[in-house]
């Protein structure tokens, strides 16, 4: 039985779409990007920082974790460019970058920007922190990553 040309072409296109090669680097980056929730306040403040910075082209906020601080690990944030292995969270035209090692300890975290009497700046609420220091930038991981 011969299928009509329109159905045959449509089926071929559907099969081609399903059989399309997957870019594993892109899939990994997209998967990791979903692990951090970024608030509107953080997005708005990053946009303001980038607008004030004369050399902000291609930059975003790098959110990372390094050894140090009172509790063993500390958060680091800086304006930076994307690196090949980074997970990228894009929200409303601004980007947040997370390296693969930091991503393990930031899974499920929320990045916020607060401007209040008790503190001003980017802050991370991290469910992977067993204990945090009074400074708010240092923590001990709840589990090994």
C-alpha cells in the first residue's frame, strides 16, 4: 500500500526529527541550568550591574563554590564570561554561569538579591548546606558531592 506523498513526507520529517543527533554538551548545560532558581530581584540587579560596567559585553554573573571560609566552603560571585563547561541560566536577557563542580553543591539552591537593613547583596539559599556561618558566605555541605 502506497502512502500519499503528504503523509509520507510528514512521516519522514517526523522520523528525521526523532533521529536528530543530540548535542550532549548542550543537553548537559540545559539540564544543569535548571538546578538553580534565580529570583527576579537577582536578575534585575545583575542587569543594573552590567549596565554600569563599560566592558560587560558577553558577561554574566559567575556563581561558584571554593574551599575556604569558616565552615569549609564559600560562595564566590564575579562578573565573568562563559566557559565551555559552564551551565548557563538565562533569564530576561542576562546570564548566570555555574561551573560543573559548583553545580553539584548548588542543586536546588535559590539565588536572590536582597537590599535591606540586615544585609545587601546576592544571597544563596542552599538546601545542600548542613550548616552555615554567621557571615552568610560560608557553609558546610550536607553530603559529599
